C-alpha cells in the first residue's frame, strides 16, 4: 500500500470511528483522583489542563486537542470531544478511543496508532497522584514514553514523566416519573379492560419494567397496562435498571380499587409473616395455641406458630378464628402454601386453593379448621382482613349525638373560609398529613396558649387533638371533609383559659350566650368578631370566647395574639353568629339600639366612635 493510500485509508477509518461513542450536549465528566475509582466499562475523557483528546489527526499519527471548560473538577461537553472506554485486563487497561483501540510500538516513536482489535501492544497501566495527574504507560513498552500532551500540538507519546488527567463521565438523571402518585377505580362493574391509570413520563424513552405489589388486586403488563383482579390496594412500580448515560431508579403510584357499587367503606389490615408475630415459635408438630392482633383485628389458632418467618397452622382439628372488635369482616385473603389443608367453618363464601384462600361475607368472626395430621400444616405468608367500619356523619347544622367509636369513617360538614382565621373543634384527631390533604398545603393551625391581661395568646400547632379548640387558617375553602379510621370521642370539648376569659368548642348548634347569662363573642362570615345576641344559634364544630362578669377587662378591650402579634379581636373569623356588621355595642360588650344612642363611646365594625 502506498503512503498516499495508507493515509487515505487512515483518514477514512478515523471519520468512521468518530461516529462511534461521541459525546453529546449536556454531558459532564468528573476528575478522577484515585486510580481505584476506575472500573471496567467507564467512559472517560483524557485531558491535559484545558486540552482534551478530540480526534485522530488526518495523518493518523496523533490525537488533536479540543479546548474544554473545567470548573471545580467538572469537565463540560465541547463539540468535537472524544471519549475513551476503559476495558480492564487484570490490573491493566485497553483504551478504546472513539471505537478504536490505542496501541504503541516503539518503531512509531511519538505516533499514536489505532486498530480494531486488541493485542499486547494495546495494554496500558494507569497510576495517578492525589491531584489526579495520571501516568498512562504502555504495558509492553514500559520504558518508553507516556501518553501525554505536547503543549500547543497534540496527544501522543512524549516525555517519560508526562502526565494527563482522566475525567469520568457522569450519568444523567433518568427523568422518569409518574404524572400522579395515586389513582382510584371501582371494581364493581369493571369491564376488566387493561388500561394505564397514571401516565409514565419518560422523556428519554428508556426501557422500564413494570410490577404490581399485589397481583391479587391488579396485574400489570410490560407496557404499564393494569388489569383489575379484585378490590384492595396495590402499588404499581416502573423500574429502570440504569445504563452508561442515565442513572437507575424506580417510581411508583398507589392504585386503590374500591367496591363503590356495594357502598363499602373498608380498611385492609394485613398480617405479614416474619414482621407481624405471635408468641409461639415451635414448628411442625406444634401443640400450643398462638394469636396475634393489631388495629382491632385478632387471629387466634388452637395449634399454630405465628412467631416464625412463616405462619404455621397445624392439623389435628385445630380451629383458627379471625375476629374484629368493631365493624364487620367482609373479605379475607390468605396467601401461602398448602392452604387447601384448611376448610371453612363459618357462613360466607370460601374459595380455597393450594396457594390462596379468599373468603367473602359479612361477619365479626370467620373460622377455619385443619383436620389433617398435626404436622400437615398450612403455611400462610400474608393474611389480609378487610373490615367494613361504621360511617358517622357530622353536620354543622345538626344536633350531633356522639358515641365513642373506633376505626370510624368520619364525614365532616364544616364550612371553612380560605386565607382567613376560622375556629375549629372536632371530636377526633387530625394529623399533620391530614391537615395538608384536607385544608391545603400551607394551612396554619393555632392552639390556645395563655391569657395575659386582656390578651389571649395562641401558639403554633402541627396537628389537631380531639375536643381541643383551635384557630385554623386554611389555604383551600371547603364544606365537606372525609377522615378514615378515626377514633371518635363522646367527651365534651375542652375549656381553655382562666376565670376571666375562656375559649371552647361546640359539637352541635348552640346558644353560646346561654340565654344571655354569658358574654360570648361570636363572629360573622365577613370576618368581624361581635358579641352574640341571647337566643341565637352558633353552628357546630366552632369555638367561642366568653368573658366573666367579674373580669377586670371589658369585651372591647379583648385582644388576640397569634405568633406574638397582637391584633384586635375583630380580625378573627368565627363565622355564622347572628350578629351583623352593623350592630352597635357599648364598652361593656352589650348590644344597643344604634338608632337611639345617648352620649358616650360605642363600638361598630370593631372600631370605637363617640356620640356627643
């Protein structure tokens, strides 16, 4: 081959190779300061200062530099940048640059050679100091020159002490997410058609694997289409394994499948083997009884081992009873092995297979029996108990005759005004998460702290206790709220304050003035605090202030301090008093006829005015 043809061939090969493994806009590379950080398959950029390896020159003898930007050890993509893939061979490396292997033979002196396959002349050792200065030396010719950079020229084999820097490619965030964190569907009457409940956002079109945490509720195919099998809850997860360019990761959403057509409000209580345990750990021929309980549900068996990594329900006619304190069991799902050794002994519909049992009905107690030999045990790994709890409706305009209830679904009707202080008192606890979900992100809650002189001080609260009066400033207006699994208290609301000033709540429409014998502050929907007329009704689930006749302060002197900021009492919203903004009061808090005022000082719309 003539020299001209050889150069032409090398140039063509270089162009072809440059199309393989090129860097792209947005890629970044981090400086390596310890050779042990290098791993097989790493994609790196080899540089010297701000000069990085770009492409083999037209003669096929050297690698031309590309000027790059480096900030805090991070090298950023520049057009023309060349990437090297590290392939390990013992403690040494093959350098695959732009799809070709770099090699070094002494007869080519400073020149860089490239070839499509590896041989002994392609092996290099890499060592580096703590500053990241790397020595790249050919393993076959270690006494020869190092791969380095000739200032202002190119990368080749130059000085024996020449060094470079190695920057490892950083993987980008995969960008995968679901458009929502949850979805709901009704199982009753479902067409069983597979569908995507939540859209997967996958901007880089990366391959993902879908899974369902509870295949008995729903299955999912390779495209994320979900098929409902039963009602209950499952988590749909999309997982990306990761590659050289993007990080691995998994995203999920919760799918709640209800049975709305049968008007069921249920809670699933799950016992998981190895996590939820009883007291007996004797396997095989257990002759002891065992039981376990949580959330008001109990599982008791005459011969069983529930303190092991697998639940064992032994034979010899042993009975296993599943009971609940409140509500009714409407479904049981038991998953494991040899489940067909059990038989049902209660009313209801039993579907028993070797790997699972499904019972449906309506009962506080469901029983199973194992008539096999004592060592022929059934081995459930998961027992799910679906309980239909009572629903209680609490309405602001109704007399609410409360009973103490556990695990109750509460429907609360209480009108709340957004971005204003409202009063709230309810017979059940509300968590911080439930406050955000029901009243809006950023909702403020204040709890009574103390009375200092004529000022009622409030302090920040993150949750709400049953029977305690609060000030609440929701970010979202509403009238109806739902709370699941609540303990409802029949105790009367707590009274805060001292002998002069009190703050308390009500659960039913009430004349908060006690027919005029108490000075009670009510509030209009317009945001004005006014003292209420005797005989009026303030709606339920609100709070109010009272001032004793023996107090050293008058109603007009009363102030509220929220987070240390004093404000006139008329800045608080306690809606639905029958007082009006046009009402006029004297300094003793008594409502007077605004059309026939005598000389003196009065209050209207929260402001003082004089009649002369």
